[in-house]
C-alpha cells in the first residue's frame, strides 16, 4: 500500500525528470548545427508535445488528488461512525449502571 508521501515523491520525481529532459533537449537544439527555421519548428513541436504531456500529468495528479480526498472523506466518515457507536455504548452502560 502506498502512502500519500510516496505518491507525492513519485509525482515530484516524474516532474523533475520531465524538467531535466526539457532542459537537455532545448540545450541540444540550441547547440545543434541546424538552420534557425528548422530549430524553431523542432522547438515548437517539442513545446507542443511537452504541453500535452504536462497536461496529461496534471490530469493524473488531479485524479490522484481526487482519490486521496475521497479516501480521506471515507476515513473520517468511518471514524465518525466508530465514535458515535462508542458514545452510544457508553450511554447505554451508564444507563444500565444507574438503573441497578
């Protein structure tokens, strides 16, 4: 079972990897012996692909966040039910003791 911190670490690692890859590719484009027009076209294509990848990662992060929020709400609801049951049991025990 993964924890919230593991999910965050994986996302941070993926974003760091994408950032490093972007920097490496851009540096390669700038130092490559190509015409300016060809380099600009490649950079535009790369920027478009990167934008799509970032949007996809953002969607995945949002889905993970929604899942985490849902699990948190369920956890709170479960604990609330446990507390209510314990409270009710305590009240019953107090009534029984008082009625003796």
